[in-house]
C-alpha cells in the first residue's frame, strides 16, 4: 500500500502536522489518457441546443415585396429572404445529433488519480483542520478570505473538498466561500479531473480524509 504525506494547517493558517495518505498503487494513466478524458468532459459540457430559423421557417407572408418590373429595383420574391431584416439565416446553427463522448470508468478513475497524485507530489494538496465550530458558527466570509489569502500564496484558483455528510459548521464554511473570487467548495466524492486540473491548489477538510482516500483508491 503506497503512502504519501501532506501538510496540515489549522484554521488560523498555521502548519500543525503532516497527514499520511494511503492511495494504493501508482496510477496507470498517461498524459494522453488524461488529455482524452479532459477533452471528452469539455465536449460533453456543451448543450448543442443552438437553433436559428431558416428561410422556410421565418414568419412572413408569401407576398412579393414589390412588383417584378418597372420599379428599378432588383427582383425580389419573398420578405423572408436572408437579405431582409427578420429574414431567415443562411446556414445558421441547428441542434446537433447526440455528441456525447463516452468515458471509460477505469480510465476516468485513473486520470483523476494521476492528477491528484501530481498535486500531492508538488505540495499543492493541503489538509485543513475540520474543527470548524469555533470559527464558523455562522457564515464568515471575512474569516475565510483571510485564511485562504494566507494559504494560497499567490495562487489564483483554489478548491476546498469536504465530506458528503456535512454538518452545520461545514455548511457555514461552504457559504463563507461563495463571495471569494476563484475559491470553490466541492464534495470529495463529486470531484472530477477538470476540477483538479484548473485549480492550482486543493484543500481537503480533515473530516473528508476517508472519502478522499477512497477516491484515490478508485
């Protein structure tokens, strides 16, 4: 059983100890697999719902704009033609067929594990003391902002992972992060590879350690 160590901080921003993480064997993913997984995720995030009206769908009468000859104007046959205001759009977007890209479950887990292990090796995965009752009996954006300002150390985007069975203090902590730019809160079970990739630092509440280790073990 492979192990790694991560730093642990209290809620005042001071380092208190190191946490040992058991993650099983090394990830079998490679960079190409991770790229394919992220590209598939971004493609699946598209709605493919853009829809425009063509000439036959435009809401106009079939009357000619003006008579065929004698006006000096070019011949026109329909007010719903593309050259008229409110006319149909030429080659406009239409809803596509099913564009979903299937992601293999084992590949997805291997990619997430590889990205998380990289964060751990770089020292960008940090544990936080989950004793939140003292600081977050109610939402405290100012307190949370001071904590993450001291811990992010110039990093632009961070995410905090919590456990699924959230207590009142965890909910208040989550609400405290809402108005802090580029700072988000996720349940450890629901994290995906894109969340790991776009956030330069990941903070894990100590109460979510078991769920986090389960995520690493797949």
